[in-house]
C-alpha cells in the first residue's frame, strides 16, 4: 500500500505548486479530480506492465504499442473533433493544440525550428536507452519507468515530426490539459520514487533476463 501511494506524490506536488490559484470550491474539485485521474492512470499502467516479464526487446515492443495508443487516440480525437464532458466543465475531453513543443525551451524563452527540436528529442531517446542499458541489476520499477519514459519520448518525437505540435485533450479546468503520454511520464516518475524510497526492500522486485 505504501508503494502504491507513491503515485500520489507527483500530482500532489503539482497541485501544491498551484495552490495559490485556488479561489473557491470549483478549483478545489478540479484539482482533486486531477489527483484522482492521475493516480488511477498510474495504477492502470502498473496493472498492464506487471503482466510482462521485460527484456530490452520486449520493452521496445511495449513502447511502440504505448506510442501507437497515444497517437491513435489523437487521430481519432482530431478527426472526429471529439468533445465530451466527463465531470461537467471540470473534467472534459477537448482537443487543445499545444504549440510549445518542449516545455524546457518554452521556460527558457527559446524559439527553435522544428528540425532542431526533432533532432534534440531523438538524442534524448538514445541517451535514455544508453543510460538504462548501463544500469546493472535492473529492478521491476526501473523497467516500468524506462518503458513509460521511452513511450513518452517516442510519442513526443512523433508529435513534432507528424503533427508539428502536441494535441492535448484531457482538460482539467483551471489547471492543465494532458494527453496520454503525459500520464506515462507521471506514472514513470511514480515508479522512480518507489525505487528511490524502497530500493532493495521492495517486495515487487523480481529478476529479469537482460538481452
């Protein structure tokens, strides 16, 4: 149970950073919905990934499938202009083009051309794979985090190469708008937190064959 609760740490921190914007019960409910949805999505990914005994080739296959899921959802939502209220106006599906292709560049105030951004993202993906392969005695949590981060990395690369922007669609009123790969990242960070806090004492650890 303690390990599962680690998936709440990131969304709670995200909310705390924006607590000054709360001006009424409307905001409180919206922020609470974000924490609940993010937590449930992380548990869903855990349930799915726990069914796989990962090797590096299997992790690449899983990342391709998760990337395809992210992109297919965007195609369907974009083509059919899907709009739906899941919890009134507080939580809804609303296609929202996000032209800030990389949050880091946006924070630094940098405006870079698409080719550079695509190359930058490709390098990050390669570095992620190289760093992961260098880690010995990889735990289950690290495998899960790697697969989810790799999926998010490939998805954001596809966003830049195919769309030219990110199509966000899970809209939390007065807070943020997510797409599927954003949930991948949040869940991955949750697994990294579990690994950092529990490490060798994690009962969910089992050996994997590395290829």
